[in-house]
C-alpha cells in the first residue's frame, strides 16, 4: 500500500495505522508510527459511554498527545470537532478528549494499515 508520511513532533517520517478497539468495534483506533516501525503514540482513546457514528473518533488531546487535535486538523485528517471535554475535572482547558468527524479519504492517504470498519 502506498502512503504519504508526515513529520510529528521530533519524529521525521511517520504514518498512521487505523483499526478499531477490540472491545468496541464502533470506536476508531489511530496510532502513529515512524517509518522505522517505532511506536510513537496512540492518537485516540475509547470512551465506553460514547455513541460512535461512522467515521468518528475520540482524540486523546492531553498528556503526551497535547496539541494532537490541532496537528490532525492542519494535516486535513479531522473534518469537524463535534465536542471537547476536559480529560478529567482537574485538567487544564486545553487537556481534552475531542469527539471528531474524520476525513477518511485524507486519513487513508497517510495510513499504512487500514482495518477500520464501523459495525454494530
């Protein structure tokens, strides 16, 4: 599969792997890896009480992933942010879990392994 790469933080050439969480087939899981195969981060988080729609993901925009929502927007991978919630009651306003509509065409451009299929 041909895919584009991108620079993420201090890492050179990176790509996405996209799938679903084992215990929630409606929740999209997106990880970032370096071209060398090194695991960089998991960009998403599964929220047990969320009603996931097709092509949506909850972005982990806190801790080591601070600023990832803006990065994904700039890359064109996020189409719309439906909601933002603080990751915990004591978190700063910018430490959030963001429920987003993903631009699947753009996401696939940067993805090496794509195994996401929303199903009930």
